[in-house]
């Protein structure tokens, strides 16, 4: 809670700007959306100063094919302070495409604070990719050690498979940190296949922090099953073990841990912070229902003013952004379908067949949403999940021994006495 208290004294978001010309929704004034091509790299004069951003109490998880520039623009319109993550970018892609890096790494400056997630298992390429990414001024570099997707884990020692080799992950994080201008972190599961005990999770964390300056781990509180389950099933079938996450907070007091997995509402986010979670990361819930999740983050998590007051304002600003970049990378790159897929899940095919702009698409489809919904301000009802983590203390596994000076010794478990 100390982090949240400190957040209250940080910079306020910028004031609302005049109404956006060319928008179709015709409602109150709002901040201008990011326009034009994502920046190659923020200059030292225009980049946010170190420490300007509020701490990452809340973040949106990196999701392949989901958390692209378009989604991140929408998310930033809704929440000023949530930390955003890129899709995972393979280290080899960055190294081999070094003359075309804007395609993979550029982003509008408004998306800060933002974290680049990279993937790979070659130390030289991880180091080179990190060095090349420095020019884009991300706020953190994260290594993917948790993705069970066939696109990742099925191609050599990659993603969640890296958890089988904590020695290598420690070396990888050392190489990444040595070539990074910003902090580094690891995103992992609580285990992989039959390597799923709390002791083995502690051994993984212990090894990484002993070999590198890594002091931030995002813990997906499910293990990954690399054979027999699809990525979607890996998000549902392995049971959640939040007690492993909270035990890490107890046993590694010098490390920051972000809780990930199974969090689907802002009430659960708040409950986890009340329980003592350092930070919280939300995935699909922030993509499938961005308004209901992200619209409450600034006020509920950070105690800061909210930028927008209605869905209509968000759509108006996003429309201007979308129409400003259609065809920017060539014919139909991006196109209207790519820009609005995160807004409309159904009943939009007819409009998409002939709409050439986001504005024309919204003009044809927006009447399906009542004005009472579009213009309804952000509201919070009574929480029904106050005790979501109430039983976790009784489930904590035995304590993992650490030295009194917080340098981490040989892995060993004892029965917890407290």
C-alpha cells in the first residue's frame, strides 16, 4: 500500500484538449489521440524523464496478436497510468531486422510507460536485441519465460521451456541487463509440467537473482503444461495457486513480484493489493472488456483523476487515431478491420465489407449501442469480491530459507513457524 500512497503525489495527467475535428461522435471535448506514424525513438528532449511515471501497480499483459500498437493506443486513451506491454518480439527478429526496426519496435510516445517483452534462447542475440532496443526508450525490458504457446514453446528452448534451465535464465538476464538502459524483469509460470513444486519455483527465482540484477518477476500463478493442452487451456486447466505468489513475497523480501493469472475484475485487483500484492497484471480481461477493467485503474489503483468519462469519448478519440494511420505501411496496412477488431466482436461484417474509414464504420454500427450506454460515466457498484484472497494465508507453503542480509543462499525448505 506504500506504493499506492506514493502514487498520489506524482504528476497529474495533462488537461483535456479541445474537441477533435473530424470525429463522428459529437460529444464533449477530450484529449487528442496519438496521430501519424509511431515514433522511431523518443529524443532525449521529448522522452519522459526517469521516474516520471507512477509505479507499475497495474499492467496489461503481453499477448501475441493482441497487444499491438492499436490496442495499446486504445488502452492508453482509457488509462493514463496502467503499464502496457508489447507483444513478444523474438530477439532474432530484432537482430536480423535491424534496418527495419520501426516495424517491430516503434510506438507513439503517448504509450509510455511501456515494456518491451523479448523472447529467445541465444545469449548473444538477446544481448544484441536489447542494445538495439535502447534507441526506442522503453521503460523496461522483460524476458518471456512463461508462454506455453506452440508459436513459442514449440520452437526449441523458448518461452516456458526456459524454466527448465534457471542457470541459463540467470545468464540471459545478466546479458540483457548489461546491455539495457532500463530495468529488466522476467515473466514466468509457477512451474512447468512436473517441475511444479514451490521449492522448484524458489530455486528458479533464487538462481536468476543470484546471477543477474533482476529484481522484478511477473508470476503467472498457474503452471504450464507443454504437451496435451492448447494455449487457451493452459490459461484455464492448471489450477491457480495464488499461495505460491504470496509465499514469494514472504521469502524474497528484496524482490518485486507482480501477480498474474485469473484476475478478471477491478475488484479482484483491489483485493489482491489489500492482501499485500506488490503489483497486478491483467491479460484477457483487459482486452475483451477494456472499458470495465481499464476505466477504473487510474482512480481505483492509483488514486488519480480519470482522463475520460464515457465510452463515446474513447471511441471518438480512437476513431481519429485509426483514420490517421490507415494505409500507413502500404495498401491495407493497417485496414479498418485490423483497427476495429478490438472494438466490435460481432454484427460488424456487413459494415466491414465496404467501410473505408473507421469513421464510416462507426457511423454504420454505432446505433446498435444505446446512448445511455455510450454516455454513461464511469461508475463503481458495491464490491462482491472483498474476500477474494482471504484464505490465501492459510494455504502458504513452507518457508524458503534466505540469509538475513537478503543474499540468497542454498535452496532449502523448513516448516513455516509464522
